[in-house]
C-alpha cells in the first residue's frame, strides 16, 4: 500500500506572517495610497490585479476571523483619541446593523448582492443613490463587511466609476460638507481637490480622512485608466 502523504501543519511563524499580510492589506486600504489600493479591491481592480500579478489579494483568501482581527489591528493603529459625534455610513449603523437587515434593504431596493467569506462579506452591484439617502448617479459597487458570528456591520465601501474630474470634485466637496456637519473637519488630507489635479494623469488622487476612537472614514477620488475618475467612500468601525 502506498504511504499516505500528510501535509504538515502550518507553523506559527507562517500563520503570523499570513495574518500580518492581511493586516497590511487592510491598512493599505486606508493609507496614503488609498485611491489606487482601494480601486484594486473593487471588481475591475481585482481583475486587473489578477492579470498583472497572477494571484488574488491575500485578504480575499483570509477567513472571516482573520479579516476581523485585521480590522481591529488596523483600527488600533489609525484611530483617533476622541469619540465621533456621529458615525455616518450611508444610513446604516456601524456595530448595530445586522446582515439580515442589509439583506432586507437589498431586497426592498432591488439591489443584487453576492455573499462571500462565511456570510461576513456582501458584494452588491449597482445601487441607486436614493437607496442610501443620497442624490446623484448610482453607486457602481457597495460592499458590506460584518463581524463573524453576530454578523454586525463594521465596514462599508461605496464606489462610483467613470466620473469626469469636475464631477468627482463636486461629489467629494458635497460629501465633505455632509461629513463636516456630522463629525467636523477632516483629520488630514492628501492631494489637491481640484479638477486640474485629478485630470493631470493616471492615478492622480485626492483624499480626505477622518479618525476617531470609534470611527474611521475616508473619501478618495482617483484617476483610473479606462475608468475615468473613481470616487470611493469608506466607513469603518474603530471599536475593538
């Protein structure tokens, strides 16, 4: 009888290395390069990543528990010291809205979604602005991430593609005004928010960031080749 081959259990060092890659990938989403990295985590960005690197993002292969640990790790690294007066997230409540409630919202608004990662990740397609209490063109993608077990919302991203530089500036300016009324001025900025800068070349990016002890958010506009200017809104719980 042929000997049975048994794969060795992964070492602690390899596990730690993998978890570190997950945390770093999540951190990249809200780093200075967030416009480009954020695009790589959208549907078209994931296709481009696979074509160039021949592999998927390590976050896509991680378990629900790994991703949640990564979120907490990132939150601890980037969050501020004071609580947010409010935690706007497209009308949803971070740490409170459940997966079942989001499913009901999607059904009610005719939004098509696909679930991944043990039901903790919901990838939704075209979503009308009115479905999330906004105005303007539809969102091309809306992504929800939930905690394992309790399935409560902790991470939300919404993306609009194919905007002109002028349109992108108008959207970001309007969102900044909305955020200012809810949480105050941005914690920091990166890149000039004007049409000339966003139209200056591929991957030109403007971003605004908000960091509180219980909430982090960012809004980025990035010039993506063949996709026009992408505007990406990201809202995340910073609670452990």
